[in-house]
């Protein structure tokens, strides 16, 4: 909304710590990046860390770095995200997932702008702007003693609430056009754009998965675009009934996998290969793999979120990733 854009531009000019709250997939990272671009630090680095994407014992090293030999596997000295963000902005996503001991260390950085690497005793000072995000209501976490109240106050200097996509009138069409162009470039396909009927279907949808779901739907639609080069409602998969094929869990209309989306009525039944616009063929298995891995990347390697977005259960997703030999950086 225009009101949020004005708030972002105004807050960006300061060095205040910002807490962005909103549902999964609402675009909290996009807000953080917009703040960085509009700040005096725009020429400095923008460094992010998803606090829920790593095992707890690795988060401290990722944040603050470590010295050689500080723990098993620490074969070299390594700078942490705070050091890498010096002169710029650090974005801490899913901040509510930090353990209480790490919350204490983060509080010190926010207060003193200094820390030590894991296994080190030299104090390192940094000049960073901290932007944090969470999909939880931190006030409730504070009440349950799961989150430090003093850290909450330090983070919540400027609170920004990102509403769900269904409440952001006008954003769906603008975002859809932008994502469409991004995926056209990514996949190198000659797609001309969305039909008015497709845009109407997008606006009518409720978007429980928010922007992340919109990205997922648009990437699938670009891949499955017909010979006329335009994306029709049929390729969006928003109204097609759930179909078997990708997983053994029931799927919803919004999460129909790319390879099972209903073909246009005028087309012949889909065979074992999908014909691309340049005349070459891509197997449905390859399309399925591309779709699953792209969704996994959008979810920062979080398998639970990926399975939910794809409309399959976590066991099915694990089996698929094992089949693709994907494991590094993937979390539940």
C-alpha cells in the first residue's frame, strides 16, 4: 500500500532498528531490502540470515563468526554475518527462533555494537543497521518467557506490520506482472504476458500463501504457457481440482503442482513429455524436479514450508529430495 511505502521511505532515512511482522510469505524480506535501498547505507552490503534455517549450534557461528579450531570442523577463521554487514544492513529473519542464550548475545550487539567470534577473545566493533522479521506475535512469546523482553524492546523501535496479500488492494496485479517478467527471463521462454481473464482470476484468489504462493503460481504458469504465448486462467491452477501425481497427501486448488495442472480443453492429452515453445521436450519428471527445487529455494530450504506450499506431505518431499540427492542446507 502507498501508506506502507511512505513509512518505509521515512524510516529508511534513519538508523533505527526495525521489526517487521507479518504472515509467512507476505514479503517481509522485500520490505527490508526496500529500506536498505532507500537508506544512506544503500552502497553497503545487505546481509541476511534466516534464524530458523540452521541448527542452533551453527547460528552463533553464522552470526558472529569463529576462530580456527574453536570447534570440530572449524578449520579456518571465518567472519560472521555481522562482520560481513559492516557499513550496511543485516536482516535477521525468523528472529523469534533464536535461543535465549543467543538472544542475550544479540542484545549486546544492539546495545554496544560489539561482539567476539566463537572461540575468540578479541572484541570486534561493527557499524550495522539491524532489521528483524518474524511471523509470530513477539509480545506473546515474551509473555511465555520464550523471548527476552529487553531484546523485544530493542528490536521494536520501529514496528512495521506487513498485511496479508489479500488485504493489499492493487498489489496483486503489479506483483504478478513483475514476477511474470522475472520468470520469463529465468526460464528463457517467449511468454507475452497475462490475459485480462488471468489477472481477474489472480485478483479473485484469497492467497493464503501470500506473495510466496503468487511467485509459485506465476513460475508454474510461465513454464506451462501455451503456444499463443499468453498465460490463461487454466495455467494458473487456481480453480483446477486436486489431482494425483506429485504426492500422496490431498492438495488444495492453490497448490496444484505444475505437472498436474489441468491442460486447456482444446489441447490433446498430456503425454510423457511436455513440449516447450522452442520445440524441444522436457520430461514431466524434470518439470516436477525444477518446480520442487524452485519452491524449496523460495522457502530458504525449509522443507515444512515447501511441502505446505506444494500441497504434499513432508515425507513425500523428503523422498523426492533424496531422489534428487539434495540435502545440504535443507532444514525441517
